[in-house]
C-alpha cells in the first residue's frame, strides 16, 4: 500500500479507534487493568528476563488501559522500571528510570515523563500503548512514529521485546502497515496474551 494511502487509512482508523476505546466504562477499565497485571505476570517466563532487568512502561493518558498495577507488581518482583521521554521530533524515545511516586513533568508531546535528573536506561522489554492492533502484530499509534523509530533502533543492536497493552475491543482486522512500521511481539489485553512470534500464534482465550 503506498505510503500516502497508508497514512490516510490510518487517520480514518484513529477516529474509530478513539471512539471505541472511549466508550469503555470506568468499572470495566478498572477490572481490565487488574486482569492485565495478572496476564503480564503469567507471561513473564516467556522472556526469561533476569531479576533487575529494566522494563519500560508508560503513564496512561486519555483513555488508555492503565499499566500502573502491572508496573508496581514488576517492581515488587525485582525489575527496574522506566518510562519513555520524547525529546525531539523525529528522534527515538529515551527511557529514564522511574519508581512509583517519582516526580514527573510533561515531555515534548505533553506526556508525563521522568525529569532530566533521572538515569537513562536501556529496557529489554517495552510495554507499548496503542489505539488499535491486528493479529499480524502491527499497531496503530497516534501518528508521531516514536515507537516505530525507537524499536527499530534498539532491535538493530540487540534483542528487545515489545508488548502492546490494550483492551480487547481495540483489536481490528487489519492495521494499514508501511515498511517502517515495527511489529509487536505480542499484545496483552484483559483476556490474555496474544502472541505473534514463532509458531505459538496465540495464547488468547478469545
């Protein structure tokens, strides 16, 4: 699909994806966040990450599924946490060390992020927010391309896992993909893990 057509199709899908995600009620959101925590912890052995490994999450904005209970559980199990920071247009995200309760300030995109005094870290597992995803492992983001650039750069140097976090209703048939779009290794929803790598195509209970 030509790049211009891909971006046009993505723009239309973003409108519908925002509507679908925004329609989820508060009680469902709270329950989904706790279910997400359980499914992420159950999936951890798949990645064989040593205790002390850095895991990057995010601070939920708008109506994203909230990863904070999962991040707290990871910290309690000895993992180091980090959050992304957008420093400039067209460059990869930087990940900075973070613990629940640490001060945050808005980055270039207006997203809460660790302040400049926080240590830069290189995560082995990145938890990625999204608007929509498909079963090929492609995600629909907000259009800035931050995660695509970041994953491509990190994966060029070493193995980095990327898990999308989403509500189950955010799954769609097909995300229009361009050559520069990075695939996720899996997506965790309140229903379970959907895996895109290797021969194990899905662990979802859908």
